C-alpha cells in the first residue's frame, strides 16, 4: 500500500502547479480547513490526478480553470482531509471489504489495520495475495504486524509467533506499526523474540503500539524504555496524562466496548495544563456492527466535539496527527500541495458526515451512497479461511460441571463485558449436570473445533435461562458454548461447526438465532446493511435474557483471550492469567 501512496506523476503535477497544464479537477469556492495553522480559508483546490497541485486563489496562482464538467462547485461548503482510523480491527463479524464499503461513505479514507486473523490463518503466500487484492480498494489500507497471539496457543500453533515469520511481516511495505502488544510482559522480561522484533521495528522506523489497560506510570515508563511509542487503553484522564507525560502518542477511544471519549475530552478540558493536542488521536477500536449504525470515525469526531473538543483539534486527531505519527504526512492527512486528494466535503465544520467524498481525486460517494465500485475479493481462493467441520458435540460432553482437584466448582463472575472475577463454590455429593445452577448462572465451555478437548466453568452475570448459545467468534477460534441444556448446547454447536462457523442459539427446542460466519469462523459475508440489523437482533434477544452489558459480542471475543484479568478459558484448561496457572485442566476427548 505504501507504494500506492508514494506513487505520483511528478512532472505533470509540477506543470499543473505552475500553470502550464490544466488541472484535472478543481474544487471551487469552498472553505478549506488548514490543519497546520487551524485556519478556515476561502480557497480553491486544483488537482492533477490523485494529487493536490494548488490550494488558494487560482488567479493568483496563475492556474486556469478546466472545462466546467471538471469543476465541482463547493461554495459555502467546508473541505477537510479524508479521515484516518489509526487502530482498526477489520474482522469484528465484518471483513475488510464490507467495513471499507460502509465507512467510506462517511468519510474514512484510510484504515490502519490489525493483521491478526489473516496472519494466523493464512500462509505467507496467500496473505501476500490477499494484501494485493485489498490494495485495489478505494479505501487505503495500512497494517500492523502482531507480535503475539492475544490468546493461549496450543503446541500446534506456537510456530506462528516464533522464528522469522513475524520479522518477515515487519518488512512488508504496507506495515507501519508493530503490535498491539497484548503480551507486553514478555517484552519487559526480555523475551528473545519480542526484543528482536521491537528492535527490528525501531530500525525500520515502524511505530510500536502498546496495550496496557490500567498499567501504572512505572510500568508505562518501562514499556516506553523498551520501545513502545503509543497506547490506546486510557479509560481515565489521569491515564491519558500519564501516557502523554512519558512521550506516548495517546489514542482516545470511543468504541462499542469502551465508549470513554466524552469523559476523556471533558477531563482534558478541565486540566489546568496546556493540552498537547498534537500528541492525540481518535479511534473506534474495532467496534462491533451495531455501533456502525451511528457511524465510524465521523461518529467519534461528533462525540468529541459534543463533549467540548474544539473542532479544529478534533479534525487534527483523525487526519494530520495519525498521518504524522505513522510518517505518511507528506502524502496524507492534509489538504495541501503534493498531498493525495482524499477530501471530505462537509456542510459545516460541526457536521463531520460528508456530503461528498473524494479519494485519489475522484468522487466516490455522495449523500451517503457509493459512486464507485469495489473490486471483489475471491474469498473462495483462500481455503484456510473457509473450513467446515463435522458436528461432534454430544450432550454427554456437557452434562457435568467442572471441578477442581479439591472438589470445588469454578465460577467466573463477569464484572463488565470482558473482565472476570473467579469465585469457588462447594460441590455437593454426586455433582453432575443435575446440580442446580444459580438463577443467573450458565455453563460456559470452550471446545476444540476438531473435538480434541473441552474446558468448562460456570459463568455468572452473562444472562438468564439460555438453553444453548454457541459462538465460533472468539479469541481462540474454537467453540464457545453457553447454556443450561446440554441437548440445546450440542445442537447449536454442531450447527455452527457444520456451516463453517457462526453464532447459533437454540431455545425451547427451536433455533431462534443463527448468523453464519463462514470466513474463518469469525466473519460474515453479508453486506453491512444486512449485518447491522442481524446483530442488533442478537443484542435484543440477549437483553430479553437479562444480559447486563452493552456488547456481548466482545464477551465472546475475550473469554478465551489471555491478556486480560482474571481467569480465561484455554486449550490447556481454566487459566489464572497473572500466574499463567491452570486451575482446572481441560478434559481430553477421544
């Protein structure tokens, strides 16, 4: 992708800028937001191809207007650069193409993407081919290179983050960031691979993104010394300031999981010091589909301004600041000569949803509709992303509650959508599935999709009276099961397996919900216009069963993700994260 950003026809661009050649397009009569000075200037914008040749009064610049059909009248409109999402997870039930199609209409023209799903599921040759296919999309896609898996890997998968494979990923031209570092403890313990890869990233001028929720100033300081340059995990003003004081680029988040932006902005505005706005960015941090009904980066922008953020500062956080941080600001992030013509045409500075969107100097969206075609990706050509398994789950695999060696039953209490607290309950004599579960308790299990093992616990605070709910969308990409009825759980699990992945719910003997996820068991092939209402229907059903939080989809993701406290389900068993200790081993299945 960076070769595409850096490509330019310099001679013709110079000829246009000096008045020797007619512009290919002119945006005439608008007000341009100058992100360098914060000024809103009355100016024309002359383009040659995908680049901006001149910004200002064309007559003073000695530039003639082209034919009228190549002039776009933007009188009384405001022009801002295309928005940059610096921290995208393009596989939260959607895939990169459907995400790009949806967000382009609302002004996001560049995504800086997590590679985790594709890196772990594809061989390097197929991943290289997919990157080339995605490079043809109108939305520019830059990438991270993950240095750790975010979930506990079994022996068959540990090769993914060892040897030279990550180093090769860091050398890709489209990679602008290493991380996010969910296993940052290994870096501080001087793990050979982690230190090697961070050193390689720094040598190549690639940023290193941390992931240190709740970390102390001392820990953040140590991570900065180890090479971490940015972090997006602040949930309080003081956590933002800690990161800023240590020199981090600090990304303020407004996501479906953590909608923290209003309190962070308000806290910064109340701080007596001078706010270093140039060190801040905004992210939606991989929102699940229901969030996208309200918008994407445009929604984060609107939220920031409504919380009191000065509009110019808000636009800088999604344009110039990320472009500068990722060292592509000579090409992206501003409406200025020489930059790529990714431009949003707004009705006013206070309304970030664009009326029209230009990418590479071409009009691609108007009034919320796409005017360009998106190249199709041949997903069928990537067999490791499309697997089906024979249904193997039987009620007998789920008819007993788990017990530790001393006979106690582990209970995971959900404190919020992702944080668990471990409790223990005494096991009466003869315990089995017939042991009564508490009113707000369910069996939860993580089962190998190939039928080799199953890890079980009781979960409290997820919902009530759910017979059988299964999701292949989770951190370990296995089967995550919830329920009180072994038959319903087995039926839902086998349905999900046989269709290659999905979120499936069986209640009162009937399948009441099914969202197929045929791409790696995590991703739907539906367009966002269908995926959003389907996932909203799932949230509605969860609320009917007293799910207390706002995003159960993230609970699916993180119950097997071993970078958050306190206890998680893994292939080895129920694991206490801080000590990396298995409390209840997985049951090995024949």
